[in-house]
């Protein structure tokens, strides 16, 4: 089954404690992306990656890091989380060549609370 | 800066009562306009991509249309299972990032 998986699904942590949210896709997609979703602010893009070792900032990259060492994985790293990073996070992927390049598949979401 | 504005924020319909959702956008060279459906607690699910003014796409009770400034998602004879938040997004040529609107939350009462 084609899917994007994220772990953990729920996380409560404290300010300053480094954390990583993993994202993996099994569709051999070149493009992967991270979004956060907040009430009244909609979905905002944090970082995206057009392919392995190629990453770029989205609209709200401050306080986040990403890496793309393998095609299937795109982890989101919060080096020193703060309460304003409490949010619902989504990972997504899509093809960039061949058919159906615009069908972006989203993961189930990670609900993060930073105390 | 790309911008997407969706209206209304919320829409309540009776089953069978057709209506439309609006997505107004500004983008420097539209590569594509995307519609998604999002159920509570879940990730967005892709519905349509529209590329140029005048284009239309249909899927079951949904029909998306596009002009140079806005897109409409028409819902014909909706059912309670159509209740969800509908998101609109745009992507510019040469840009890897997408810009989303805040969504319209649709509730269809039986």
C-alpha cells in the first residue's frame, strides 16, 4: 500500500529537549515536504526537498532542521523546541517526473506539544 | 508573495443542497492550483489539480473550476459523508513550495 508514515503520532516534550520526527514514504517519490497546521493559520510549509541531499526552506523554517540522506526518509529535527512549536505536523511526498506528479500524499500527522 | 484566501470559513448545508466554495489566489506564474479534502485528525487527501483558466475537473459530486484569479469547488447534491475541510493551494513555476489557504469547513446535515 502506497503510504507516508510519521513517527511518533503524538509527542509531549519540554522546552529545549531535542527531538526528531521521522517521515518515510514507500512510493520512491523524489519530492518530500514538512508542514505545520495551526488553527487560524492553515497549513504552512516548513522545509521541502526536491531529491536526496537537496533541501530548501519553506515559509516557516525557523527553529527546524531537516536532512535528506535517503530518498525514502525525510526527518524533521527540532534542536531546541519552544512552546510556539506546539502544532500538528504533516509530512508529504510526490513525484517530480513521470505521471501524476501533482498528487501529493500526506502522512497521518504528528501532534506535538512543547511545555 | 503568493497568497490564497478561501471563503466562506464554514458552510452548513442540508443534504442535497448544492453550493460552491471559493478560493481566491495571487501567484507569480501559476504552475498549478490544488484542492484537498481533510477529515478531522487526518492528513489532507488530494482531490484535483487545475493548470489553466477555463479548466474544469470532476469527481463524483465535486467539480472544480479555475479562472485567472479564483477557483471554485462546486458540490452538487452533497451527502453527510462530504462533510470535511476543503483546502486550496497554489504552486508557482520554478518554486518547490506550495501555499495553502485556511480552508472551508463543510458540514452537511442529513
